[in-house]
C-alpha cells in the first residue's frame, strides 16, 4: 500500500479513484501523565509521554485508514491528511483521511 500526502505518485498512473477513506482513534490522557506533564511545564522541555501517545495514535489512525482502503479495493492512498479534535478536556480524536486509488 502506497501512502502519500501528495496528489500523485511519481512513476505511477492512477487508473481508478475509489473514494474517501479514513481511520480514527480517540485517546484519553492518563492522570499520572498529566501530573508529570504539569511538572514538566514548570521546568520546560518535551513531554515525552504525550509525544509517544500522539505518535501511536497517528499510527493507529493510519493503519485503520489503510484497512479501509484495502477493503474498498485500493492499492494506494493519496492526499493524506490528519486532523485532531478535542472531545473533552482529557480526550482527543485523531483522524487520518485521504483519497483511495488504484495505481499501475
């Protein structure tokens, strides 16, 4: 499966547009991590636990988007984008979406 943020794939020809595909996940923060994050805010620097959580969330959303594309018969996804929405103060949705296509 080829995944790209561009609208085309070098050396490949799009022979069919399958349509919109998406994958999402909703993650909640952990109280213990929030306390450590607050302490990190006081001294500055990266909050590694949140960085790791967001990276894992993006990967899960992409995996679900790929699964959606495969189920629809695509072998590539172009114009991939990410979106994040906060559902409440301690939970967020990460959405990956793009256009599923068949390339040769």
